[in-house]
């Protein structure tokens, strides 16, 4: 993994955390659904990326 990619990943995670905090203040149940959806999508994308590398 290149330094740029890992940096980008950290920024994205931080961005998501701040978004999640804002969402959480609005309504916890919505957030949980949103986070689960995002997490699942993220896992799927990462798996695809791993597969395409090999």
C-alpha cells in the first residue's frame, strides 16, 4: 500500500467519523443503519480491490 493511499484512507475514516457524529446527534437508529450499510459496502469494495490485485 502506497503512503498516499494510506493517508487518503485515514482522511476518509476521519471524515466518516465526523459525519457519523453529526448523524448520531440527529438520530441513533438511523446512524446504526447508515454505518452498517457503509461498512458492508466498504468491506465489499476492499474485497474486490484485493481480488483484482491478485
